[in-house]
């Protein structure tokens, strides 16, 4: 007897950066830095988290290709999509300050994090987060000049 139940496929992408630049910037770290430093021209900023917390960014283009290829399969699954090549948040802030060519003071306000580990299967992008952020910023600046 053939199973007629629909297959479910749940994708959970983390820290995806695409080519689309909106006037309504999201509340992700890279956009918070753009908003506070470039748009609001702040000289002092506070950021939630810790200098040593780690983030990994992935490109939306690579994620879309994997999504199309894996979604064709007639299987049930829950998959996380993230980058295991992470950088310290503090290093990302320093990177942005260099490309903004700005000298500002910043501090981190520590926030407690849950100790639970995610146990889902994951596809890891293994991309260079700083390179993805640099491409995003360059596209942002080029669109704002037009």
C-alpha cells in the first residue's frame, strides 16, 4: 500500500546574507553596525553579547542551491543550515570599523545564553564569514550611492 501522506521538510537557516539590500535593515549584527555607525552616526555603541561569542555567516545564493537540490527528494527531514567557520563577534565589529574607516568606542553587555545544544542534523556551509560580510557591505554602499 502506497503512503499518501505529504512529506515535510523543515529548513532552519542561520545568519544568511543575500544580495538584496532593503531600506529596512534587519536587526542582525552587521545591519545594527550599519544603522548605529553610518546612519545614526553614533560615536559610542553598546552591543548585546560578549566579544568572544562566535557567529558564522552563509550566503543566500549557496543556501538556495542546496535547498533546491535537497528539496527534490521525497523525504521527511528537519535540517539546520549554518556556517561552522565562525568569527568572534568582537572581530566582526573591528572588521566593520576598518571598512567604515571610523573610530568609535564600543562595549558589550553580557547576556546569559541557554546551555541547550541543538541536536538536529545540519548542513554546514564552510564559507568565509568576513568575505560574505564584505560583499554585503560593498553592495550596500554601491546601492546607497546611486
